C-alpha cells in the first residue's frame, strides 16, 4: 500500500515538472508569431496581410502575378513641377510562351487620368536566361496643383499563352497583368495655403520727384508740337505768298524753248558758241526752278556746292556741272577745243538727260 502511494506521488511530481517546463516555450512561440507580423508591417510599410488557412493546416499568401511573370516600375524623376514631362517605365520579364498584346499601347488608348499621356512606346528584348523583357515607356505630364504627391493610376497589360500542344494564339483566352503605379512628388512655386495665385499688390502714390519729371516731359512735348506747327505755318505762308509761275510749268517751258532752238548742224563755230550761251542760261534757270533757289550770278563751282548742300541727285549734279563748265570754258577760255561739233553734241546729249531727270523729280 505504501509503495503504491509513493509511486503515485512520484508520477504526479514528474507531470508537474513537464508542465512547468513546457509553459515558457508556448508563451515564446506565441510572442514570436506576433513579432513576425510586426516586422512584416515595419519592412513593407503596409499592414500585415492576413493569412488564409487551407485544408490541412496550411496558409495561403495574397494572390501574386504568375511565376513566369515579374515586373518593376521606374520613374526618371522623383518629383516634377507642374507641366514638366517625365518618363514612367514598366519592365516585365516573362517566359517565351507568353505573348503580350502591344497594339493597344499608344497614347490614344492608354488612360492615365488625371495625368496626360504625351507619348507611349514599347519594345521587347530577349534575355540571356531565355526569357523576354518587355519595356513600356510612357511620357506623362501632370497639371495637378495643391497636392504634395500624386499616385499614378494602375495600368493593365493583356497577354496570351503559347503552350505547346494547346490551341493557337488567336483562339487562346486573354489574360491580364495589372501593374500598380508608384507615387511621384509634386513641386509648386505657390506658398503654403495660398489664398490666391497672385500676391497682393499695394498701390502707392507717386513721389513728388516723379511729378517733376512728368511735368518736364509734358512741357517738352508741348514745345515740340508748337515748333512743328510754327514751321508748318511758315511753309504754307511762303508757298502762298510766292509769286511767279509754277516751278514745274516753268521747267517744262524752258525744256521746250531749249529743244526748239537746238541747231541741226554744229559745223560753224559761231553756231556752237551761240548754242553754248543759250544752253548756259537755260540750264541755270532750269536748276533754279528745280531747287527753288536763285541761281543768277552763280558759276559752275558755286552751283556744285549749292546742289551738294541741297542733296540733289548725284547724276543730275554731275551732268549739270559738266555742261556749265564746258559752256564757261568755251565762252571765256577762247581755246577753240570746245567749239567743235563733237563737244556740242555731247552738251546737247547731257542737256536732254538733265531735262528727263528733272521731269521725274
């Protein structure tokens, strides 16, 4: 009887020791599962995903892309100003038995609201491991203001499987790969909590010194207008008070008078000398009406200086001085060289050119 009691006490003591040893292990295992969930939330920045129990005690992770597909996204800028262009690249590595539909990847069919798609390109490149890399490059622009960052919308890519022994690509069912867009920072020149797009402008009165400058400017403008008016009135009075024939009519009369008196033959020195005298006086009178300045008593040198001062036609000035110089030399030089028929014909030719130039004035 005593032996049985001692055996029962020993058995009960062993059970208590086992229970005391297993209790810390159960508590540590429970704390470990809680720490794993906290670490997952800290590393990913997202709450830990609940695990779904499967038959047989297994747990299932959230649904992910197929094993033969993997993708990454890249931005060429971490933050943009309003209206800046930036590139958003989607890089997909897939097995050769997958074929993506690229016909609908263009700026007209891709919807990235509120962003605007400026351009869209895509290309495939074979990799060394036998897979294929698809790169979809989107050129985007945003006009969103008042927000620190913007979430890029998700985009869906469609593809077919080309498994051996299955139906053709045309008859295969399409599958899709949804790519979640990253976030991009938005820069703005507006101050925080701006009440309006423009800063307030305070309007102040002009300083007294500015009124002095404005007054001087107005006085100068009035003096200029008065001077122009005075000169215009003087010119009008001069034209109205001028006596004598109209200059153009007088010039035309001199031209006709000279043309009718040109001899048909320059074989006689006396005829040449008379022609020179008539041409000399007619030309000086003609130039006086053309320049509206008196020319009586002026020599060829005086007329050349006067015509240069009045900015007369250079060709007209040259011909007129040439004729006047020839006539003065023939009349006062008495050397006989200018009294030939060739010299007289040259003077008659220059006179006609002068009259034609004066008619165009």
